[in-house]
């Protein structure tokens, strides 16, 4: 009988039963997927982006299908941190899921406040910072496109929490490694990349944009080659932090490609909206690949393209 491969991973202080995580914005608060999958069998679940105050989000349209992907412009709609803790987290605790809370804010102070509120709360395993948000106090520049602001906001959140801190990087930059380095120096434990690519779509008959906010985020298979390239670049920068690959992971093959360029885990996003069992299938496929190829531990695949 073949040895059962070990596909569990440990990223800084975050332990996952397998390297497949449901991405923020596509997994809601977990309850939506409970009829279809056992959440405890996932590596982890990243809940909707959470802010200090509730947000109603952007006007419709919010979702547009594109060639090999989709555009979303939800506007970070969420119930706010207090309602998350009282209304959403109890279910997640009972589910046995490894819970990662995605956080964001319009200012450094808001990031710090929400991180403080979530620190040391039972049932939360890590925080993931969405830094693709405008810094309202600094002329609406996106935190994640400027190394100085990235460093500042990550450093502030680092002081607010003892939880493992994941920083989710924006691809809408010239040099992803400069932002990654700033996040690492600010105190990140783990880097996840990439967030959506900035994009738009229109209707030539009505001569109107299809998204109410005009600009949205492109995700799905269309962005996988960009995501692979950026993970590879950050891995080559040798920052000493584990990486989580995001962008167009639809199958186990996609996930394994991310491992090979340097990611230790992956997040599945758009695929969840097509098949709610996608993340479980990806994890099963990774395990089967390891069996078929005599791989005893998933870590053997990480960064093999270096050789």
C-alpha cells in the first residue's frame, strides 16, 4: 500500500490541514457553502473583507462575465466587525473551519482598530490584510501601490495583533517585489498574491459601462499567468516569508503550478462561484498527484522551478 502523502502545511504560525484556502469575497461567511461541503475539510476559509463599520458596497451592476474570467465591483460590502463577531463567527466556530479574517480600512487608524478588535478572539486563526484600498487621508492613493504606505499600514496592524498576519498584494503595480519587501519589513508573516487586476467592460449597443462603479477587479483563469509570474518574482526576491498563490486556481494542476513557482498554499476564488465544491476537489487532486508521483510531503514541490 502506497504511503499516504502529507499535504498539511504550516505557514509561520498558521497550521492548515491542506494547502487549499477559500478566498475572501467568494466564500461569504462560510454558511453559504455549508450545504455543499464540510468546511472543516478545507485548509482554511477567508471570510468577506471586514471593516470597522458596515458597508453597503457599490451600486449595480456588480458582476460581469468576461472571456476566461469575471469582473466584480462589490465595493467591499460587509456587516462590520461587531456584527461579524456576534452573528457570523459563532457558526464558523461550530463548523470546525480554520478561519482567516480579511480586513481593510480607509485609513491606517481603521486597519489598526479592526485588527485590535479581532485579536485574541477564539476561533480566528489569522488575519489577511487587503491593502488594495484607498488611503482617504492621503489623497486616495491605494495603500498597496506605494511601498511607504504599505510599510506604514502593515506596521500599525502588526502592533495591534499577535495573530499570524497575511498581507494580500495588489497586482496593479510596476514592481511587485518592492511592495512585498515593504510588507515584510512592516511585520507581515505571510504574503498572499495576487488580488484582482483593475479592469472594466462596456456594452456597445447601450454605450454604457456594465459595472455601476465602471472599474472592477478581473479574476479567474485569465489572470493566472500574471499571478504565477508575480509569485515567482516575489519568491526569487528571497524575503523569507511563505507565499500563498491566488489567481485562476480552478484545478489541482493550477495549484501545483503555484507550488512549483514558490507558493506554499493557494486560495481558490472564482472557481467557488462555478462549483461550490471546487476547493475540496482541488485538495483531493493535489493529494492524488502526490500519490501518483511518489511525493511524501507537499513541501517537496515548493519552488522546484528554482532548479
